[in-house]
């Protein structure tokens, strides 16, 4: 069985149908990542109602320019199905929020994660020097780190692995021109590897350009298994065990 460690839901989505379709093809674990307070609350509410679903609460770097109610996030992270801080991080590609605001909000959430003993789910785009420096310090304080939708170089992957990070890959690994992502994947040991869809974005080949769904983590896993020279069933078992261990979840079986 597979675990989609990073997905998003829109308010108009029908989560029960999305998760049922995914379960039908062998996906039995899901994490909904929050991108702001309202979105994180919706993620938590859905996780409380759906078997096998957990949530993360955080502020996406695009939203870092907005006011931050850290105490509201602290309360949300006390809910039993909210298992991680995220999606947080830095994005210098779009710069929808000033870089200084992004770093301030990122630092605040890293401190909160350290205080609460929660892992973090990190978005990092065109910001690896700053991001890895901040994460290395957080990891030294005991924070468990997952860099989602990894797009860095093999050297950047190695630097993240050195401070204990988990790295997650999605449909981009199937794209024809994504040799850089597959090169980074090659240096990641299976013990530090996670899979995701980032749905509704980044549908894998042959569905590229369509709206993505959690069920398509199977397609991601198929390509990653081929790249790693593993049977699909073995990769599913190993990466699902990694996810449950990282998020502190009991084995459902």
C-alpha cells in the first residue's frame, strides 16, 4: 500500500470521493498540507473525518506577507490528527512575499515545531542556501525535517541528508526533461525517501496537464521504483513505513 505524503484540497473538492478512488488502487495513507490558517483548519477537519488521513498546519511562503496568528496554529497543532508543521519554507522563484517576510515566518514556525516536538514539511524553491542553513540549525535543535517536492541538485540533496532530512518526490520525477530531479533522487537512500502527489498540481506522465489526484501517487511510485531498481511492492512498503515513522503514526495493520 502507498502513502501520499503531500496533497492539497480545494474548498469545492469532495474528499471522500478522492480518497475512495485512491484506496481502490492501493493508497491507504494521506497527508493534507495546510497553506494558511483557514486552509489548515479545513485540512484538520477533513483528517478528523477520514480514515487514514492526517494533516499538517502552516503558512506557505507565498502567504508570508500576511499577518501571522502563531497561537492559533499552536492550538491547531494540538489536535490529534494534525501531525506536522507545514507547508512552510522559502520560495524565491515567485517572491509573492518579500524574502525577509518569508524568512521571518519560516523561523517562527521552526521555533514552534521545536517547542512542540513536531516535524516540519518544507517548501523550498530557488532558495536552497537560505533554506538549508535554517533547516540545519532546526535539525540541531531536534526538529525532524521533510523537504517536499524536492527539486534541488544532488549536492543539495546530500547536504539535506547530512542533517537527517527526508526528501519527497512527486510527478515531476516522470517529466521528460526532469533529469536534474532524477539525478537528485539517485543519491537519496530508500530509508530517507517519501512519495507524494502535491495534488491537484503536478500530475505525473501520462496525465501531465490534468488535475492531479492522490490516486496518482501510484504512478509516481512506479517511476521511482524503476529508477531505484526496486519492485513496486517493495518501494510501496518501504516508503509507507518511512512516512508512518516520520509522522509518528501507528501501523494500521
